[in-house]
């Protein structure tokens, strides 16, 4: 199994970026993902409207969240039928 240092070494080689640049990009990417998940969670809990969340999150993510919620609700309904 690869380790973080293995990933970092490969990324340095492939991108010709410094370790600091790669780490900064990793932090930025992670924060962006955490922010998106936080907003989608608020949307799914009814704390934000679809229009509000779309100001910050791409429609593809909102549609994916809607599809996942629908699938989960179908699974729960199926579970109560058995």
C-alpha cells in the first residue's frame, strides 16, 4: 500500500512542483471539499434552499446529493416493507 510520502514523491516527479506547492494545493483541495460537503449537508437538512446552495456549489454536486438522498429513502422504505 502506498504511503503519503510515496504519493508526494510521485507528484513532485510528475508535476515538477515543490513539496510546499503540492502540500498547499492539497490543503486547498481538502478545504474546498470540506466546504462543499458542509454546504450540501445544510441543503439536505433543509437549512439552505437549492437556490442558496447553488450559489456556492456546482449543480452536478447538488444533483448527485439529490440522487443519493432519493436512493437512501428508497432503501429505507424497502427496509420497512420487509
